[in-house]
């Protein structure tokens, strides 16, 4: 008796989009319910802005420090969210065995990473919204709707290079050391890049080192929204972040491939 040939099931685009949407939804809810992550990611930029932005709203002609810090602390919060959600988050899930469960499931691997990146972007939008609201109501900052949209786009796009850095860190760090290592990396980088104060007031040697850091280029793109960026082509900053992203993704692929070969 002849047997019918078994045809492979063709899964349409809607199937994968549904998986991506569900994974992103649950990842976002998990991040919101993780109070240590959600409160720190949203709370620290808001707290620092209330301490330094609102109290220094009258900074002098031609420069509004409250407006400057809307851009600076938006970058600061987004960097922290990306590094902790991917860096510390994946490192912890890898140690708990949850990452192996995800790898063994039929879900595409890209859905796992994409959900974390989209979650970071959602937190970035929330940070910009909170800081812009505080800047307008308490800081005396003048922000137009176009500037809000421009800043939001920069902050959301900037989550990708720092998410790729977080991915590399997650493959290298043990979960217990992840928070400390991340703080040692992004806090000095944020200070040296002018996220907390104009880079012109920093020592000259720090001003020389700053253009090497990805946080510097991220800051310049955000500060350019309000006209506080240093002289230079905007395209250079985007190219620097794109190159940094490719470098980090290449390093992550290499590390992950070697670890899988050993396993």
C-alpha cells in the first residue's frame, strides 16, 4: 500500500509575529513586576532630575540646565535599563537554567532577545515622558512636540548598542557579580560623556578620552535635540554607535559559539 508523502508544515508570518508579540508582552510584564529593575530604571533618572535639574532651572542666558538634563538623564536611564535587563537579566536566567529551557523550546531564539530589547525601548519611552513632564512643569524647560518626538526616537534607537553590550556582559559575568560590574562600567562612562554636566567643565584629559566612549556619541545625539551638542556631524555619532553595535554583536556571537562548542 502506498504511503502519502509527509509534507512539512509551512508556518506563516502571522505565526511568528504572534510569538514575538507574546514573548514581548510577558517580558515587559516580568520587568514591570521586578520592582528592583523597574523602580531603579525609572526612579534614578527622576530622582536625579529632581535633585539637580529642578533646583538649577535658572542657569543663565543661552543655557537651561533643566533642559540639558532632560536629554542627559534620558540617556542615563536608557543605558541602565538596557545593561541591567540584558546584562544582569540574561546572566541570572542562564544561571537558573531558564535560558536552556528557552533554547530547547520551538520558539525562535531571536524572539527571546527581541522581547528584551523592545522592553528596554518601552522603558526608554517612559523615562523620556517622565523627564519631559518634570522639565516642563517643575524645571521651567521649554520643549516643543517636535523635540519630544526627536528625543524619544534618539533614546529608543540608542537602546540597541547598549543592549548589545549587555548581551556580551551576560555571557561573561556570573549573576552575583553582574550588578556590581555593570555599575562599574556605565556610571564612569556616563559621567565622562557629559550626561550629568556639560563636558566642557570636565578636566581636559577627560574631554579627550570621551569621544572613544559610545555613551559620548549617544549623549551628543540627545543633546543635539536642544542645541547643546558639541560641534560635529550628527552622522559621525550614528556611525560610531552602529560600529559599536556590530563589534558587540560579533563578540557575543563568538563567545556564544565557543560556549556551545564546549557544552
